[in-house]
C-alpha cells in the first residue's frame, strides 16, 4: 500500500499523487492530485489506494499552528465510469450506519449526507431526491443541496418544492413533503417513505391540527390529531395546522383528493440525485469567509467547475483522536486546495463517516474515526457506484496480515505499527486478494504463485533471509501484485506490548503482541507464527489473531500467571491476570485523622457530614499566595492499598468548577513516589475521578496523597473540594521478572569521547532560586559549571530548568553565576525548560538569555534547540516546528553539514514507569522520531537527540538514532543510583561523517548508521572507592567493583556511569561483569577514573 510519511513545510499549497504499489493492469485512476494541505501546514503522513476506476481513497495527517488535523478524502473522476447515487434505508425516520446502507446498495464508497432531526424523528432536514424521485422536501430555508444528473455530474443548487392537494373545494398548496417540521398555517404530505415515526413531530406543541388519510386518491379518514405508524405504499397523508388545518377540516371519507408534487431545481436542470447540505464554503474556486473559530468533525463535498470531478473530505474531531477537527473556513480551504470550484458542508460531528472498499472486497470499511466512538445511524448519504466489473482476476492486492493500526508497535502513539518490516530469519504472514479490472471482488482461477527478493514465500508467509529492501510478487494466471517490505538485521531482543494484561471478567477477552528489536533499536512486530508461548493452560487459552496479535480467553473466573514468548534463544515475559475487584479503601469516617501538605499555599483538612454517602473529607486551600505552581494534598494516616495488583484508584470528588488540577500520589513496592495526574475540576457537584496506575510500577502500589494543584499564575483564588469513597480496582497479583537492561553503546569512556574531533557538554535541572543564593542547589550548579570549564569543550548547552521559579531575580542570579564561573571562557546556549516559565511567561527568559529556540552550526554539525517549556513543541510556537523541518531539509542538502543534533528539555520518551516527564503531545514525540530517523536514513548523515527533565541519566537507540537524557545537575534525582539516578552532566565527542560513510549508511541502514558521536555521563564525585581482592593466584578470577559517593548517595560505577578502567598487563578486567582475571604472577594494578577522579588498587598475583 502506498504510504508517504514526511514533513515538508508546505509554504504553498501542495498536491502530490503517491505512487500505488500495484502491479497488473493499468490503473484506472485519474491523474489528479492525491493530497492537498493548507498553506503553512506540515504534512506528516499521507496514504492513498485505489477504490474503483477513477476513485481514490486517501488518509492525511497534518500539523499547523492550530494543532493536529487528521482526515480522509475521496476523489472521484466521473470519466472513468463511477456514478453517484442516493443512499437511504427506505424510511426517512429509520436511520442506519452508512456501512449498512452502502453495502446494501453495492457502493464502492459512501459518505454521510444531510443534517437530520437527531434524537427525534431522525429524518433529514434538507431535500432528498433518489433516481429522479422526490423523497422529501427541505424542512426549512436554506434549501441548498448537492445535486447530480443521471451521469453523476454534480453541482450545488437549491431544490425548492412545489406541491398541490386538489380538494373538492379547490387546490391547496403543499408546503412540505415528509418533513419533521411544518410551519404555521402549513400543509404537508407524508408518504410511505416517511416510516413509522409519529407524525406529530411535525406539529409538536400545536393544538389546531387536522390529519387526512388518502388511499388511492380517496379520503379514508379525517382526524384532529397527527397519527403514527407505517404508511402503506398506496396511501398519502395530509397534515395541516392552523389555517392549513381549516383547509382540510371540511374533507370527509370518500372525497376525492389528488396529490401531486415535484422538485424545483433552482437552475432549472433535471436532478437525478440530491441531498440537503448546509454552509457554502467554496465559491468560484475560493474558500469563503465563513466561521473560522468553531472546531468539529466535518464532512464536505466539492465539485470541479464542470462537475465531473467530485471531492469528498472528512476531518476527524478531538472526541476520539488527537485531531482538532476543522472550522468551516478550514473545510473550505481543504476543498479548494483539492481543486473544488464550489464546495459545501455535509453533516459533521459524530455523523461524519467516510467509507470505501479495499481492492478485491465486496464490503466497505470505515476510513475515518467516527466522533462518537461508533458508527452513528444516519438517514441518508451519497453512494459512489463503480462500473460493473467482470469478476475475473486482473490484479492481486498484497498486504501484511498484521494491521498497522493494531499490531505490536514501539511508536509513542497507537496505530503506527510497522508490519512492513521483518527481521532476517523471521517471517511475515501476507494476504493476496484477487480483484478485477474495477478493483472489485474476483475469484482466483489459478493457484497463487509467490516470488521474493531477500527471502522466500511459502503458504503465504515470507521468510526473510538477508537485510535490505524486499519485493514480494504474487501472481495468479495473468493477475499480479507486488508488495515492498524492509528486512532488518537479526532480532536482538523481544518485548511484550504490555508488562501486564488484565482480562476484567471471565466473559471478556484481551489481546497483546510481541515486538522485536534489532541491535540498533529498530523495531517490528513479531509474527505469531515465529513464536512459541509457554503459560498455564488451565488459566486461559491464547490463540493468534488474524491481524498478528494474540487473544487471551479466560478459563477461570480469577487468577494470574506468566506468559513467556520465545523465538530462538530470545524471550519476552508478561503477566496476565483475570478478574478485577473494586475494594473500598476509605469512607472518611476517620477524616479527622488525615493530615494536609502544601507547596506555596496554605491548606487544611476537616471532616464534614455531607459527603456522597455519610461523612466526607474537606480539603480547603488558598492558592492566592503565589504565582508559581501551588498544591494542596490530603494525607491518610497510612498509605492505602491492597495486596493484589492495583489497576486504578478512584474517588468521589465534589468540585466548584474553579479549574484545579487533580492528582493522586502513589507509592510502589520499593517506596518510590509517583504522581498520576487527572482531570481539571471544571464541574460543580459530585464526580467520580479514576486514574490508572502506570504500567511498570512495582506492585503492590498504594495511594498516599490526594492532590489539587494550580499551575496558572493568573489563577488566584481560595477553594475547596469534598472527597469521599476512595477505592482501588485490583487484579490478582502477578510478579513479572524485569527484562534485562538495555545498554546503549553510545555511552562510552572519556578516552573515546576525547578521541573524537571536537566536544560539547550538556547540563540541566539544577533548579535553584534567587531567594537562596548559597543553597546546595546553587553550589551544585557552580560545581557543574567549573567541571565543564575544566573539561574545555567547544561549548556547552543548558538543557532547561537551570532555575526553579522563573522570576526575574532567578534569571539575574543565573546570569551572575554563569558570568562568575564561565565568563567568556566557554560559549554556551540556554534552552528553556518548564521551570523557565514556572512563575512567569517566557519573556523573563528572553530578556536575559535571548530566543527560546534557534539553530546554529558548529564544525559540520547543525544544532537545533527547541522550546518545550509548556510540555509541547507547538505550545512553544509552531514556527519552531517549521524551523526544525527547514533545518533538517537544509542540512540534508548542505554538503558542509554531516550531522544534526536536536536539544530540548522534554524528551520524546520518559524511561521511568510513570511517563510523567516526556513530551505531553505523543504525536509530537512520534513526529520527532520519524523526522530524525528519516533524515539519517535518507542522507546517511548523523542524527541525535538530547533532553533532560526526567531526573535520570539515560540513553537509548530508536530506529538507529541515539536519544540521550541528561540527568539532574543539582536537584535530587528521580530514579535509583544504579538506574541513572545521580547528579552530574554529560560530555559528547563528535566526528564529521565522511561522504563515504554517508553513502554506506544510506545503502546499509541495517548496519547501524554512521559512527560519529560518543557520550560520557559524568557524575559528581565526592569520593571514589575501588575494591578488589588483595591477592589472587595466576589463572584465577575475582571480582572488582567501584562506587562513588555524592553526599549521602552511593552510586555504583557501572552503566550508565562512564568510567575509564585500566589494568596492568598481567590482569584482564571486564567492566560489564566486574570479572578480574589474572594472567601472570607479580604485582598488578587496577584503576578507575570517573569524571576526572582516579582510584587505584594493587593486587598481588601469586605463581
């Protein structure tokens, strides 16, 4: 399937047709633009596929200053034989999902239609014409519609209504046909197409009503109220109100009444198909100046000037996706950018539904993401009807059985799996769907034969043999199709998509997947056919799914166990539990035993009688005493929890709508604290707040704090909340062994870093305040700066949170410290973090340290520093994302640039279980990773990312690109010392990437990319100790280890601490294992150097 993932800044409207990965007969697809994005947007993703001759379906994702926008489109070229038809259920008041309507009509694609009388009759509000027959008049002005002639040529027009009921006393004008609304003094007709909904809806609240039933032109009844129920095909019902009722009241059973009506197209031309529409958004090829402020899910349709090209666009809302939706003005711009001469709005919101068939299928699939989370029943729509095919195979549509939307993935966001990758010596299950010359269903008349490069295919499974691009070809008779896959190097490790999976009840099921990584951090889902599972089969049954995952079906009401997946010598283990029990932890009858804690606020707790049921705890606070982040939290007499596996904690909370942020303070089995953040209190009254326990926290997990917080400087108020009925949802306990630690090879020794062409340093997260200028945090920052100065790098970067409260005094102190410790000796660049705006806008930072984002080049490396201070990049200004894209594109073309480094405070991924310290916009995180990997792969030049914020030193490879997190330089670390939880800074050595190495990296990306960067994590060292056996015999082994001290913290000298070890010639030492081997008799020495401090021991080796 054709896919384009890129990120070019669209400074003008772009239109690009993605090539279709389809072999066989020539594509009957019009050579029209497949993608158009609005000016200034960044196109992040685009994918297209054929639906029928002249019909192309597309999925597009863009990012601009307003946010993310995800949409779908259909482009229809009528010259290739497609037509447009009316979709309906046969009864206007019996809505159904568009998928059902489309499949019943044999449509190849469809879109929802008119706005309708939702939550009432369900009837559409505008006119409706099917096969030239008027089904319904417009219910009110405007009468705007989209109409199509018998050849499918489309236009925007008004479809007016003309109707007459000829009574014995004379003609009476009809105002409406099959409408849920009838105006004052009006008369309307109902036919069998209305359905069974009560006709009283049209005259709701009106007393003066007459309804007349007419069968075969003869009155059968006259009533003074509107009726209900199905209307026979030979029957017409007239309904009048006020003066209209008076006109009908004289009728008697047996009277002859002739009813006639017709549509009146405003342009006088015949209408074969029509549905009502709403706002006109494109006129004369230009988007109209309509509402540009209200975002919603949108559906629009437009036409070329001659009406032979039809463009249908849908935009997803933020109710189920990250997409912001679209304004009406944006909808117009999207349609105009795709070539619409005229365009209008169809029903949107939860009604927005765009469907199309895959090649070879006889049913449609939903292309967009419905805003309701499910398909909303709608009364009508427009069907795209393809030309009738022969049913004989003309091509094969190839795909992976694993679905990119659901397969195992390492992406920061769901739905972006990479089943198009496969590891050497492993396999990928494929599908081959025959289709005829119209892309319609066909039955293979000959066996499917397979061929492939870089592997073999047997029984529909491609087994890869060597890394590189692979082309798979399938043929059946004359029909043929191809698929491109990427073969990675051998799989180096496995991971499950979740550490634990819970099946809530024995009647439910759950799924999981297994992901593989090569040695350079490039990932791909592992095909179930390549895995063996080991688990307790009395607890549950686990079977592979058709889309490349595993499904768990419980056999018991409750229980838990481990599941181990194995391929070759590699394994991944996850825990699966069945059953969840809700356990009440506190009813606050003991609220007087709770205590209170605060930061930059005053607060109190007390017991009150008016809880949700019985007593409650009142948490009162004054958030008007500071402009910095303030919080207040209630503390129980002891931490609360249960022995099982806590899945979530919840509480009833009575709010007053002041906008406080909520959070729970959790403690894992090791005693480590983790904050889990919840909703803002935008409600008044009681509401349940339930927050999930982050995956990966060592169980059991308990709750020890219930928070309200205020981060906005301008929000100054006193408030209170009531808290009641604290509970936990717990599953049976299961202990999952931790996976082996992954060591990033980029963390190297001082010798390796110093051996590069040039060096730079990074520090972050000192977080000092001006009101305490001689604090331990200030002393730690000064110490770090002195150590950096002594190392003599070319320059250094402050990666955020140097200060804590962002006051002007804070920045004055920061400037003074930098002047005193560094002066002009080492250039530096300052990148803002969240604490650079903690108590003010970014203006204080800018006053003392300049622009919050920038680019600069040094010795062939382009540096891009970004402002993530609000937790997202777009929050720091969309212009910096455009700057980044431009910088990458420029670096790709500039022969003098051989590498790129991005530095910002928030990393794309937080390696700790809570995940609280990563970019808040996970789609931005995925975008950064995609851009860096794409840059390195397409150019062969180096790419790297450096951040801070997490409170730990960490390094990882993602798609061959190193991602480094600088730990704290002053503030206390957030992780254990052995897991990077120490204070210090980092030093980097850089080499230029030669043209030869660039070419090699482009040609052989699976070999790991260019070797251009080394990193050294340098902890502060107060004291360094080295222990080893005093004596050893020749040929024996012993163990040596080193530790360093930082105040009261002891840190093992092992990964990720960078250390230089040196052993005498008669000794061999392995720093990874600590194993010391004697080689010859005599006196031997072993020394270790960490951040400039060296310790040496002497070992006597006996013969």
